[in-house]
């Protein structure tokens, strides 16, 4: 019924979308009418450190800072925070690597914040002044941050040392709602396409001294792709206290989610059915408890103390059906007779790719059996000569009961695995700072000094179940687990830091800023099962990262800024536990060894111009240049979806680019924006990277069964996953006093595929997506709204990688190694919003 209703609505939306495109571009030239509507704030104050304290005039910050409020989120009708940023925030793009709306890779200026392991994280995220990145892999669980609880957002650009580790390209600082900034009561519900239904309820209030706020949100959908349902429940609460000189806020956030993200698919399969999946399930369950306490106190009119403390407990369980990690020699015929030998006719053998000298491949080499050059990962046919031998039987994989693993019926092979893991992460810490606003040499000055302590504890466990791939490409359950491939890892990270920032007004219009942060980090790893003693090790990293900049507000219409800054990130626990090319691991499961990795250091220059054409129209143009020293990437050594490999330092990478923006208000609250960004992210060294599924790979076969497949990367090759060009535009129009309609459009250029770091295979196609929304205010307390996404029903892909589809039954004729992450088709939702 809903589909029948939405089809004609989609058709009628197309001319409306075209009209919005024309209006959005025409708005820039329209004459501003200021009477009777809100104008832009004359002075916007932004906290320059994660701690919410005194803040600083935004025009005095020597970098581009983008801000948004809960009103901006409401007007956009975006389904979540990352969707809002993708539509409205300059230099932000999303990759649908997991193809779940609550699990995107968010890129800002070519740096990533993602919930997925295996990516080089380059952004820090803060909630109420508390670091939100998880200790295991610096990952960010976006599904635990409902947009309904957010009061404001600041996006800081550049390698900002004040925001601590991992702030290589930028930082996102979120402030949540409380009873003082968000009094009132609201109920919202909407539903529609793909079975998506969202319900949110909130209540807040204060008596001038005490305040409270509560928000509950539930998101559920069947998903637009096959077998892709998801659900997330978030509960947030805040208690606050205010006096003339002090404030104190306690907040608690609980989140529970069950997410299915079935990822990219082969291009051949995508061509036949865009909603199809490759293998399933790929399931992630998150359970988080997050408590923060923050406060401020004015000692006098010149000195403020501020600080926070937090505790976060996150449990993540993953279940991933995948191609087999073991060697199946069934094409060579039966190797044993169960009745005579007591062994399976078609046994399975360890699937190491042979970088180690002690592997099944080296054993075969010692027996005079070489890898087949055409299919080096397949079992050699010559193994048939060893059928029935005792020496070969010693290499058969054993299950948890010590029984040899294999099968007897070739029509029912054990040709897949289930990767099952649990990671428990506990984080806690505190930050304190003092702000001094005394004059220096008779000049206005703001000095902030502070300290920080962060501790993360990780308990990780995984196991591999050998199973059968079913007809629908999901996996069975057999109860056959392989103890030798189980992983138990305990880890801890401890970081002490001290920071300062000084903003000195040289004149009424010129401000000099300088500061820095010292971080001392220790990372400890312990093999808790005894399978991989190589994991046991300690790693220490320390560094002082400086920053300096200058701003000049030439006049009310023009400001100039420029600065230099450095930041660093220590390798994460997951990177250190998976950094040996001789012991590759399977993300997110098996970790085997931890050679030392060097910390990544970012050196960033930034300069630009900003101002207001008039009091209702703001503009900015900026340029940035960031070099990452000793950058870390994940190098794939195999797997149908390239999830087997290791982390390594690969030299320097560079992100250089520019961004420009226009935004304003005119004609009785018509709001519009236009933003463009150019990001050129490239490798800055020549090196070879492992890429066993690449058509142009260079293969090496060793005398002892070793095998490697690499491609050359040259200086200037673009980093995969990052589009160079991005253009965003939006317009919201009050058609009548009751009806408001709006739309936004997004253009992204193509990106190179992960696994093609040498840029041999070309990029994905560019795309443009248009969204529309409408709101009708029936009474001051009651409104209904309509959301339509991808109104032109554009077929597009926002992610690409290399894989090996023909490793799975039914895909033997697939020859194209390109896997793509398809974007969602047209979808529409209707909802109601009730305020008290």
C-alpha cells in the first residue's frame, strides 16, 4: 500500500526537485530582506578545547570551524547525525562500506572516523568534552549517538593538538541536550520505505537551579537490501545544577543495537540485482553504557575552572559469514577412506598464505609439491599422490574435541566459516582545565592550561566455526570450532596529557594564538589463551605537538586566518596485534603477533578568508595542506572480501585541498547554503602493497611454498575511498505560515577502490543525489512531515574494493574483482511531531 502511494509521489517530486535546484543557485543572487526574521549572530563563541568552558570568538580561531545546532538538525530532516553531516558539512563524505545507515565511514578532508576495524582512523570525536573513540581501534560507533539528543556540533579542521590523539585531520565535538538548553516535551514518529520506523520522545525542564532531560529513541528497519534488518535503541538522561558562578551536569547514555551490514557486492551481481548480497550474515551487536560528569566554576571574573570525568563500557559482538579460511583438496579426489582410515575423505588443511616458514605450503614444498601458478591459493592436484599417508594426516585441521575436520559427501562440502568475536571495552578518565582572562602587556588575552588522563581496557575473544555455504549465500551452523584459530587478547592503553592554548589580541582585530599538547601513551598486549605468545608486549609513544596561528578581522565583511599545527596518533591495539606480514590476521577476528609500529604524525598548514557579504550572508574560502608521517594502512593478503592481511607503516601521505562555502537567510526565513570542497589525498612514497586479487599483481613464489602478490604504488597515487570533488547545496522555504518545504543535493566525484592503491583500475562513477522534505504546522504544538531521499532514484555507488567472488560456489564465472557498495534507492517516509 505504501509503495503504491509513494510511486506517484516520487514522480511529482522530480519537478519539485528541479525547481529547488534552480532556487538554491538563484538564492545567492537574491536581494536580502532582513525585516521580520532572524539574522546571523554577530559573535559566535566556540570552545577551543574539548572541555566546555569559556570559549573563544570563532573569528579568532585560525582554522575553519563549522557549527550546527539542534534546530539545524531538525530543519534538515536527516535520519541521523552522519547523514546530516554528509548533506550539510563541508569536506565531509560518507562511504557505504557496510551498507548500513548506522555504520558509515565518515571522511573529513580525507581522514576517517568509522565503526569498522581495518581503517586508518584520523579523526577524534568528543561527546560533552569526553573522548568517544574506542580504545581497541579508535573506532566510532555512530549508532550509539542518536541525533535526537544532540544540542550542538562543532567540526574543527586540521591537525589540532588540543583535541588529543588521533586528531590528524579534524575533530567533531558534540554537546548534548539538558534541562537548561532544551526545556519542553516532544514526541516524534515516522515510518515508510524498507519497513523503517523511528520513534523518539524527550522531556526537559528546570526551575532555574535544577534541571533534567530525558530522551528515548528507537530505530528499526528491514533494510532495502536482502536480509538486512537493523534495530537500535538509545536512552539518554541528564541532571543539571546551576548557580551564579558554577554549573554541574551528569549525563547517562545507554545504547543497544543489532545491525546487519552485508557490505559490497561483485559488480556482476550488482548489475543483475542491486538489492542482492554477497554473503551473509554480517552482524554487529553493540551494547554501551556511557556516564559523564562535567562542571565549571568561576573563581573570580577572570578565572574559570572546568573539567569532566567519564566511564564507558562497550560490548561488541560480531558474527560474520565468510568464505573458507582453509584449504580444501577435494578437486584432487578423496584423500582418505573414513571406514579404513578413520579420517574424512575430504579433509581440510590450514589456510595460511605461506608467508611463514612453518606452514602447510612449506610442508608441501618439502614433499616436492609446488603451488599451482594459475591458482596459487588452491590445493595442488599433485597432493593426490599423498592420499592415505600418515604424514599428510598430521596436517589435517582438528576441532575442539581433537577430531579431524572434513567431509565425506562432495555435494555437501564444508566450504565457509563463521567468524565469531566479542570485544569488551572499558574506558575511563578525566580532564581539567583553567582559563585565565587577565590582560598581558596591556592586551586582552585568554590562556587555557589543562591536563588529561585516559585509560582503556580491552578483553577480546574470537573463534572460527567451519560451516557450509547455503543456497542463499548465508552460512549454516555446525558446532565445529577450531581451537588453534581461536584468539584471546587482553590489552590496555594509558595516556597522560598536558595542554595549553593562548589567544592574545595584538589589536582589536588581530589575534595571535599558540599552544600545544604533550601526550604520553603506553599500550600493553597479552595473549590470554596461550595460542600466540608473540602478542605479549608493551609499546610506548610520547610527543609534544605544537600549534600557532594568526587571525585578522579586516572589517565586518572580511577576515583572514592562517596557522600551522601538528598532531599524532599512536598505533591502536588492533593495529599492533595485526602487524606481522608473516602472520596475517582476519578482520575482525584473529590476531597473531605485534611487531612495533611507528606513531603517525600529522603536520598541517591552513589558511583562508571568511566574512559576511551582509549581516545575513556568510562566506568562506580556505586552503589546507597536511602531511602524515609514517602513515598506517591495512594490506590485504587474501579473503573473498580482502579482509585477511596486516597493518604496516607505508611512509608519508598527503591531503591538500580547498573548501568554499556560502550560506544565508533571506525572504522571510528562506535558508540556503552552497558548499564545495576539493581533497587531493595521495601517497608520497614509492612502495609495494599486498593486493592478491588485483589483475595487475606481481606474484612471487618461494622455494618453501612462500607466495606474495603485490602491486607498485608511486608517489602521487591517490588514496582509495576519498572523492576529490564534493558539492552540496540546500534550500528551505516557508511557503506559507504553516507549510515549509526544503531540499538538498549532493554531488561526489569518483573514488579509487581499496586494494587498488596503485590506481590501475580507474575510479567509481561520480553521482548526484537529491532529497526533499516538507513540514506542515497544524497548530503550534502539532506538525506532520514528509521525507523523500534520492528522489531521482539514482543508481550510484559510494564505495569500492577488490575481492575474489569466484572463491564461492555459484560465482565461479565471475571474473571482475571489483566489489561496489550501492547507494540506497528512492525512499519516502511520513511522520508526526507533537510538542508540549
